[in-house]
C-alpha cells in the first residue's frame, strides 16, 4: 500500500479547474519535491492534502485511509504543515511554540501534560535548538525560527511533513542548513513533501521529483532522471538559448554526504 495515494483528484476555486484528474502515488518515506511554474496548482495540491480544501472529484488516501473520513485532529497526527518562517506578534518562548504542536493530541479542555512537555523537549533536542527553549520566538533568527517550526511539527507526532517553498526568505546558509535537516530527518524515516522553485535544491535532497503544470503531473521520477535540461525547458517554457546558458543543475546530492 502506498503511503499517499492520490487518484483522479480534481479541484477548482470557481468554475475553472485548478487541479485536473491528478494521479500521484508516494510509495514510502523520503523527500518529494514538487516543482512547477507559478499558478500550476502546487499550493492548492498541498491544501487538498492537508484537508483544508475538499476535492470536487477523486480521493486522497494516507496509509489506506481516505482523508475525507478522518477528522482534522486525526489527520494532524499523521500529517503536519510546516509554515514558512513568519514574524509572530506575541513573544511566545520557543518552547511554547513547539508545545503548541501538541494541540491535536490534547482533548478540548485538557492542559498540556508531562507527555506533551516531554515531546516538545525531545523535538527541540532533535533539531539541536534546546538552548533556545526560553528565548522569545520574536527574537531568534529566521533560520532558528524555521528549525522551531519543524520542531513544532515533530512534537505534533506526525511523520509526514508538508512545506510550501520552505527556503523562501532564508539566507543562503540557512537554506542549505534547512535542506540538510530535511535530508537527515528523511534518513530517520520521516516523509517530506515540499514545493520549490530551485531544481538544484530538489537535486540536493529529494528522492523523487514531481513536475506539475496546469494542475496535472507532467513528469515524475528520480531527480537525476527528471531534472534534465529538456525536462526543465518543457516545464518552464524555456528557450534553447536559456537552457544552453544555464543548463540543468548538476550537483552532488547533499544526502550522499550524510
Ligand atoms: P502555485 O502554488 O503552483 O503557484 P496555486 O495553487 O497557488 O499555484 O494556484 C493555482 C491557481 O489557482 C492559480 O491560477 C491561482 O490564481 C488560483 N488560486 C489560488 N488560490 C485561489 C483562491 N483562493 N481563489 C481563487 N483562485 C485561486
Ligand atoms: Mg504556491
């Protein structure tokens, strides 16, 4: 059974379809990078996966269960959304931001208990940010915030993480640190599904690449097989001249150096 099975999925905000009869199967753990031009439906697909939008047709199964049959809480225990780094108004401590990841696991009236605090501490340790626990989230750097948000998703107890353009707004060093962290967590058995505009980032950490255009999957497979000059030229409507100038990315995968 595939970990995530998307079949005949369609969705439109108004009359025009944004996702059209999309089939995608993610067999097991690892990193899936979703690439495609602006407006191709990547964010919409992630929202459908997170149960924030309801498909007009088709279905999404996680571990064999149709997500339409799961409560939002049940879904949150399997699938966590890791938002892009944002500026919080309130100065919650890093520990409290991570602890809030436990929300789907508590009952409506219950306070956070020892098990929740333990899970938050464990997540901070795993991301090597235990030393930031008492610092206000508003006062840490962008890179540290992104690690805090991943720790929150870990504390949530899900093992599939969904990220929409996670490297946006991070400086070059923090982009690489984030990709490295994604690779390390994937090596431990976590699953990542993330969108990116950087083929070289996908090549560095992804196990599989899915190219989307006009609400459909146009190409998918191993990064080296999919992220070719021709594949990228077709996906982004690039001229021969631009392709010859920039070519396809060729890098030693970051994962290989783990
Ligand atoms: P991507 O993430 O690949 O850039 P999106 O999923 O954000 O693409 O958008 C796909 C299409 O859906 C675009 O044409 C966009 O304008 C449209 N769209 C996105 N969000 C909404 C919305 N809330 N209401 C109406 N149309 C939307
Ligand atoms: Mg988007």
